């Protein structure tokens, strides 16, 4: 019975290992730079594809706006029986054909409004892509950060494993008490747990980045470093902000609202109808021309004028406030990036010192010149400094991405 349980356990374990191995084989690792990731996002990200589809919807309105005649020809037929003066019955027939023509420039206003709507959707698609690229770039650096944290914490685990071996040897030699050995074992377990959590974080960020790019069964390995200079000229950033996609979308929407006002004014002008009417009364036939006019007395485009004017007024205010907010945001993010970049460079000066302390403290502990508690204090200081440095680098990279996105240069 025991042997059977052992066989079953071995089979389950083997199946689990095979399934994990198959999963690892299916998940292909692809090294990619930030530029390559952004190129992929522009072409294949779900957000970009949906945004482009909305542009085609707007083009349908232009098809209808370009139609020369908005009203179809009007045909009417009347027929009836009539008794003549001599008592005979005869059938009278009358057929009319009428086509109306717009005289107020309605077609041009409709075309202008449709073209403005297309421009608005195009700009909105560009803005959606701008925000999508910001999310992708941020996720890229987040994944790079998690990868760097993995390296640090794996080194921490290797270091604590070595310390545990030293402590075990000193304990066996009677140099230290069981309390110190237990402390070394506890530090090793905690280091292993931190490394495993870092591995989980890396898996999470890899999945998040892959989903943003619409990629399945692919793990992206970032090749760009966190510690890279992303400085930019402030004047160039502010100039680019003026043509940011969301501001361009507001301008196009404003043009669309103004086109609606023009269309409303044009609808207040009469339409002209031209046609022909044929009559047959008994043996008599007649063909006459018809000229008709509409009098826009009740419906003179008041709704389009009122709503278009109100919308145009709101969009002018929104455009001005959005422009001011965007310029302020870019200026603040530019200043923040400079500060965060300086903070990371300042902390970089301490890295060689703390790395040297790792070797010195471990050697001192092995020789009995340093207690384990003091060694752990030094090690924790080294760990916190290295992780803090990575966080500083990530903060600078994240703010640079936000700054470029806010300026509209990330496109």
C-alpha cells in the first residue's frame, strides 16, 4: 500500500514537472527594446486597433454628406372618372415630378461637419494611442524594474545561504550558540521568500506588458536599462504640447459645431423645387412646368443653431483650459524628472561602498570579528540601498514617460 502511494506521488510529481516544462516551452522569451515595444504597440495593441476602427465609422457620415440632393424626387399621380357634358364617362390622369434644390449652402456645411468629425476621430485615435503608448512604456520599465529586483534578491539569497553555511560551521565548532544559528536560518528563509515574491512580481509585470501588446504565450525581456538619460529640451516639449492629439480633437470638434451652426442657418433659407406635370383630360393633353418654394416658417434650423452655438462656446472654453493644463503639466513633469534623475545619480555614488561592505562584513563574520546581528544590519542596509536605487531609477523613467506622453512626443 505504501509502495502504491509512493508510485502515485512520483507520477503526480512527474506530471507536474512536465506540465511546467511544457508551459515554459510554450512561453517564448523575446528580447525587445523600448522602441521595438512601442512599434509593436502602434501596430497591434487592442487600443490602437479599436481607435482606428472608429475613424471608419466617421467616414460613413461623409458619404451621406456628399450626396448632391438630400431630398429624393417626388412623384405624384392622380386619377379619376369624370362624366362629360354629353353624358359619357372618361378617365382623367395627372402625373407630376418634382425635385427640390437647396439654396443656402447646406451641402457644403454638411461636408464641412463630416470632415471635421473625421478629423476629430482621427485625433481621438491618436490620443488613445498616446495614452496606450504611455501605459506600454510604463509597463515596460515596471517589468525591467522587477527583473532588476529579481537579480538583487537572488544575490541576497546566495549571500544568506553562504552566511548560513558559515554559521553552521562555526556552530559545529562551538564558536556560536544555537540562537545565532537559528537567526541565520531565519534570515535564509526570509531571503528565499523575498526572492520568490520577486519572481511572482516579474511574472505579473510580464503578463501585464504582453496583454497591453496583444501578445500571447510571449514573455518580453526588456533590453533597455532603467539608468538611461531621457532628458529633453523644455522649449521643444512645450511646442509639441500645442499640437497634442487631444487638443487637436477639441479643435476638430469645434469646427464640427461651427459647421452645425452654418447648416442651421442654411436650413432657414427656402428650398426651390423644379418639376414637370402632365395632364390628360378626356382627349386633351397638357404638359406644364412647376416651380415650388418652401417657406421655413416653423422649422428654420433653430435647434442646430442653438445646440451648435452652445457646443462651440463650451469647446472654446474647454480647448483653452485644456491647453493651459497641458502646458502646466508638461512643465511640472519636466522639472520633476530633473529632480528624480538627480536623486538617482546621487544615490548611485553609495552603491560601490555598500557592495564593498557586503564582502567586508561577511569576511569579518567568518573570522569571528563581527556578530551575526551586526552582519544582518549591514546586509539589510545594502539591500535597502540597492532596492532604493532601483526605485529611484524607475521613478525617473516613469516620470519621463509621463512627461513625453503629456507633451505628445510619445506617439
